[in-house]
C-alpha cells in the first residue's frame, strides 16, 4: 500500500476498526472487574472511544480526565462522556507529555494502550509524575504470549498488524514496562486470548503503585 493510502487509512479508518475491536466481549470482562476500582481524580491515558466509561463507579469518581492524541477516537467518546454523572474532560494530548500537574491523580487507568503508545517508557514516566504517592495505576493490557508458538506468530504479524490496528504492537511485555518504570505491581492476573483474538497473546490486568525509590 502506498504511503498516502496508509496515512489516509490511519486517520480515517483505523480509529473505527480499533473502536469496533475494543468493543468486543473478550475485553468487557476485565473492564467490568477492574474499572469500578478507580476513585477520586482519575486520569485515563489512551482514552480512545471511552469504552471504560460505563464501568466507572459513579460514587467513587470525582472527575475524569481522558487523554488521547486521536481526535476521531475522542469524538466517538464524547456522547458517552456527557452521559455519566461526573465531570469528564477529554484532552487531545499524548501520554508521553501529559498536560497535568505533578501528583494530580488518585488513579491512572490505562487499558489496551501500552501496546499502541509509541514511547510507553516515556508515558510511564509521565504517569508516575502525575500519580499521587498514594495513587494507583489500574491496567488492563495484552502482550507477549507465554507459549513460544504464539510468540513467534506475534513477531511475524507485528508489523502488518500495527499498520492495520492503529499502531498496536503484539510483542510488548506490559508488566516488564510497568516494573521498569519503578512502579510496584501489587496485583496481577494473567489469562490468554482465544479465537478470534489469539494473536493478542497474554491478557493482563492489575494494580501498580509508585515505588519509594
Ligand atoms: C487499542 S486503543 C484502546 C482504547 C481504550 N483505552 C480502550 O480500552 O478501548 C489504543 C488507544 O491508544 C491511543 N494512543 C495512541 N498513541 C497514544 C499516545 N502517544 N498517548 C496516549 N494514547 C495514545 C490511541 O489513539 C487509541 O485510542
């Protein structure tokens, strides 16, 4: 495919494909269990089309700031943002440069976005900066499979998959990224994706807190 077709696809088609894919039932179960645990001032990095919004506990969230660089995704999130009873600010920005003060957030939520953010290490440094020392990162991610056969397929498919799925990488290790950023993973569960999403590999959910060092 030529370069201008690829950039047209990335702008005009990929956001709808990603929204449709992330709306699948395979992702709903982890959202249902993890998202209600967010509380206080919440920042969601890689907010996308706002698919977590129905799962927030309205009694616990004071305000939600949704960060995403993709205007089309934020446009899809807008009607849902207006339908929840707490304040939602959607900000078009990158996770690598969060337009928020230090220690702003009680909770940072990241779901299926460390796979896509071009520089996840920089985004995690920013997440640490905006998290209060008592705050928590809630994450749900996919990444490197445990089995070598699936892992090999993830490596083979990675480039093409990324082009068609909004820049998503199949071969990242979210737990390793989170730990390398100096966050302590205090809860982690791991499952694996099945058909038709087997290529997404491992399915992770958990909580991480700022380290002391
Ligand atoms: C697979 S989607 C997941 C969306 C949403 N979190 C969900 O669970 O449905 C990945 C999201 O990461 C966003 N993204 C891409 N680059 C980013 C960056 N540099 N900083 C923050 N988010 C980014 C994409 O625009 C997209 O909305």
